[in-house]
């Protein structure tokens, strides 16, 4: 038996459509407006709705977090909506019955500022220390190496990633709490398996859940909007490698459709998760699964 709980850091908020998806024709949004609005799209404001949330999994007696949001007290000069936040995320986690000491595993689907922030918190001595002292932090080595400033990679995200590795990744690595996985999969337990889904970042991954006859996939940032279910070749400005992201998105959507797996993207507001089906060479929402 696996239990899934949605833990929200920031409720749904409008983001300028042409900022998140600058290269996607407005006609794509107009063609799907009848089902995207109002939950996922505000046509009048020309905004899409994005939520910052994480997923809490209880499996085989273990407490597992998939991603950790933005975090508090961060210096994010190029990302004003992430800069010096003060959110009640740990209180929301406590409301779900979990304190930081209870978490056994943190899975980072990828290293971006809104997915690794609560890996650490700022202590009274001015140091960033692991938020979850008893947890292993499972991170793809490809992302760890790519975003490590010491390696000098030129990235599409550029200034938007300022300080992220230093305050949210390096401290847990120095504490000896990281597992840097590589290869074609990494098993968390008999029911949870991580598989590569590169493109959004080099180490982006999908977390597949198998419990009895139930299937689910936690897709991270493979999708930022349900539009990408119907238009899987549409990419946001945040994808480091758009061709690889398109390939990964199509593959994971196809596997979710074929396996009957519930799809949990990181940022969908409202229902939060969906069953998908194939429609020719694209996909569609078969049914929304409300997640409260």
C-alpha cells in the first residue's frame, strides 16, 4: 500500500504565457482554450497558471519526498518570484503528519531552483544545512555535474540558476547525504523506480510507482502546462535541450498511456494529476484525478 499526499508551497499563480512559452504559437493555446481555461489558462490576462508543490510518498514504511520546492531566505536576483520567500512549507508538511526528521529519502527530479530549495534551510549561524537530517538525497549525477559551477558549463538558464547549487545542493553533498545515481534506472524500493528523462535538464528524471495494480509517474518538469499533453513538441523557455526534452516528453506520455499510469507533473494546479491516452501521434487527457 502506497499513500500519496500533495504538499503545496505556493498556490496557483499566473505567469505570463509568452515568458514561460515564448516560442509556442498563440494559436496552440487558442485551439485548446475550451479545456485549459480557467484552471490552467487565463486568456484575458494572457497567463498560464502554475503551482509550486511537492509529493509526499509513504511506501514500505518509508517517508519519501519528491522534490522540495523553492525554499525560504534564498538569494535569487534573477528570479524575483523566488527571491527571499517566507512560505509555511514545513508547516504544510507537518499538517500532513511529517516533521523533517521523519523523511527517509528526498528524490530530486532535477536541479532547478523550484525543485531543490527545501533541501536546506538557513540556520541561526548563517549556514545552509540539510533540512531533512536523516534523509538520503537522490540526485542524478548528470545534473549534479552540469549545475556545479566548478565545472564551468554554459547553460540556457544562466543567471536564473544563481546560487541554487551553492545553497541547495552543495550543503547536502558536504554533509554526506547525497546519492548520485547514473545509468538507466535507480530503485528506491520495490515500488519506486527512477528513470532518466533528459532534456529539461541533462539529469531530469521520472519517478515510476507500481503498487498492486496501480501505476503512477511523477514527471517533474517534463510538462509545465497540460497544453503539452496535446502538443508534446511545445517547449518552455526553461528546457536546456529542447529536442531531447521533446523525445523524453513523448516517451513518458506514451508509457503512461500504455501502462495506465496516473501522470503527476510538478506544476499542474487544480486536479494536479491525469490519466492520458494516445490520439494519433499525440495525447489527450482521459480523465482528471483530483488531488487535494
